[in-house]
C-alpha cells in the first residue's frame, strides 16, 4: 500500500506518493484544486493508498498561516470522501523554499526550475519524506 501527500494550494495541489513498501517518496503530479477529486478517483482505482498526508501550513511561530482554512476544508472533504484512508497533517514549513533550492541545484534548465507545478510536486515529496522519517522514529 502507498502513502500519498498533498501540498495544498488554492491554485495548485502538488502530489507525491510512496512506493508500495513506503520507503521512497516520489513526485506524482500537480492538479488544479477543482480537478483533485476526479484525479483521486481515477488514481485510487488503479493504486492502493492507505494513508493521506497533507501539508499543515504554519507560520514560523507555529500558528496557522493564512492558507490554513483552505487546507482544513480540503482535509475535511478528504476524510468524508475517503473515510477508510488514514489522514495525517505534516508540518510543511520551509518545504517550498527547500524545493526551490533543490531545483536550482539539480535542474539545469532555468525555465523548468521556475515551473511552479514542479516546485509544488517537490514540496509534496518533501512533506511525504518528512512524514516517512517521523514514522521510522517510533
């Protein structure tokens, strides 16, 4: 079974998944919020996912960021539509900055580095990797 992570934004949702053994996190796609439910329905017909991880947007002091209400609404709907899939929130502070830095270092094509869709996918991958690492501590 796989785990799937979301970097939720009002314009784009970055999505990442693990392999079936939940060891490796990889970017999957970037989807417009209006198309996420069709995307999930299609993906879940082909792949088994037992855990959703959603980036929890916080400010430096730990308080919810401005985008938090949108994420809460997304999580609520996710739990309602897929009650048999566990849902976890994972701190996402710095993931976008780390994703941008990582892309600057690894992607030579300047146009590709600036693609926000790619940044969102890498951010979702970082959220998922952070979750996986936190699980292995126990």
